[in-house]
C-alpha cells in the first residue's frame, strides 16, 4: 500500500459500482457468456402457411435487442426482422393466435430506491425488464415544418404502439427551441408541446419508456406484419393471459447476444446503466434464484467473500451506481482490483475498461497528457457531487499501480476532484508516489 486516506469510509460510488457487477459476472458467467432468447410456438402450421396457435418470446433479460451491435445502429428491430425472415422461410404467412411476451426471468422493480426524482424519462433510468428493446427507450426525431404547423416526428424504433400527442408548433421566429416531451410515471402516453423554429435543424430526444415488455411485444407484432406475417390475435404480456399452456412449446427461432466481453465494454467504457442493471439481475437469477437487484447483491457479496474481501459496507440498490443509497469503500474497491489480477479472465475483463485519451468512452477527453494518455485503464463515476475513478495506471517504468479515488462532495482544496485525480495519477506514472 503506497497511500490511503479514509479508505474505509462508506462512499457513494456512482458508476464505480459497475466494477463489482462486471467482475462478478466474469467470475460466475464467464467471458464468453451470451444471453439466448427463444421465439416459441404452441400450435401447428398448415399447408396454407397459417399457424394455428400462439407465439411467445421467453425473455432472458438480454439488453441487446437494438441497433447497438448491428451494421446500422439505427436498426433497432434488426433481430426481430431476422426472426420474421426465419418464419417466412418456413412458410409462415399468418398467426391465428396471440403473441406473448414472457418476462418472469426478472422482477418488475424497474425504479431503484434513491434514484433522482422526476428522471423517469431519462435514458439512464430506463427499466431493466425480462424483455428489452432499444435500451427500453424511444428515440424521437423532431423536425420543423412550415410555420404554424406541428413539427414532424420520426421514431426509432418506428412504431404506432406508443402515442405521442403532438401539440407543438413550428414558428417562423429564429432563436432557441422551447420543446417539452413528457409522459406520466406509469404510462406511455407522451405529449409534445412548445415550439421549434423553422430555421433550426431537427431535435433528437431519447426517452425511457414505461412497461418494457408491452413495448417489446407490440413492436414485434408490427415488425412481423410489415414483413408479411399477419397476426389475428393480440400482442400482450404473458402475465395477462388466461390458461396459457405450460407445456408443448417449441422453439422456432433464437436470438443470441454478443459475449460478456462485449457487454461489459458497453458497461465499463460507455457506462451504460441499463446493461449494468440487467446484468446484476441476471446474476441474481442465475446464482441466487432471484432476478432482482437484491438477489444480485447477494451474489456480489459472495464473490467478495470468496476473495476474502470485507463486504460489510457494500450496499447495492441497483447495478449502475445511480442510487444515492449505494455504498462501497475505496479499500474494498482497491482490494477487488488487486485480487482479480490472478483470475484467468482478468485480461478479458481489463480490456472492457475505459482508456485515457481513447477514441470512445468516458475517459476519451480526460487524462490525455503525454504521460497519461493511453496509460490509465479505469472506470469513471459521476452523479451530483460524487466523483470517482478506479482502475490501473501504467508507469513510465512499466509498473502497474491499482488505485481508487472516491470524492463525495465538491471541490477539494479549491481544485476540482478531476484535477486532484490527475495530479495523483501523474505521480504514479512518474513512479514518484
């Protein structure tokens, strides 16, 4: 130990909590773990291409039904299109039954205790359900029209399942737009109000939806019908079905996610909250029998205990670190970073961290001095008045130092916490601790 100060003080970790989620996942799920989500059928196909029976998507908690890993990042329904193509190739033309979404792999506690109030539409609070489409978000493009007319709207995914009451208007006046897109906490009835200037470009807004299963399954129905597979029944949550058969379902198609390495890069490099929240629930479901954040917390604590790390201060209300009730200590974090270096999966995991001055991620514009650029591999963390950074720095003599900085509060001695972090890392990089 080179230096420590109040290292045993329980702190808000912000997104540094993701380190605990991803390392535990590598330990218990493996670097090459993939989610597998089946499209299943209960019925039979006749000679005219009519399926007599129901279809069901058995949710796995896979957060990658989106354009994130597709050739076209805007193609949020690419996986659904592939499912439709597979059914068409087998002769499906009509479904005389319902389309169900089964989401019981996770609980339906979508809102974390201690999350910021009135942020339910923000992408970083998107619900982590058993079925997730487009990060449980709707991307809305708002385009100015002729003065006096409402602006035009385009959404990703393209859907009619989520209504947007567009009472906004286009104005000839130049200047700043005054648009407001809102919805109630427990509903998807969106309302767009305000004004957009005809001389301005389009406005892009990403908003979290309510009820991710309903969103997923209704969009899937639209995709199938656009592809030429008519569905006579309803698209609905399987929880609402009466007398849904428990046996006799057959897999018609699969969707497999990218590997855990790729998922963890989204979590640790880009600091994507939904992926971390879903992964923690996955750990709980697979290792503790409870697809919940508390189930996941138990698994993380078990992992720390297996490393002989004191876990008594750990408190996890989510997997993302957004909650102001989450707690870890800098010592616990440092102990974790040191212990996992002996793991067979460590190299796979380390490549998921953000890199100082890199081309993407939360460190791309930080620590880019000649001494530090490309030498810091770490996870950032920020919520109001919380600044954290934990990881590794490679010194000029090729020594590797592990570190954990957790600032809970404002400026430190008149300097921003980021400046204090850079000063300390510079000393380590010079081998002058």
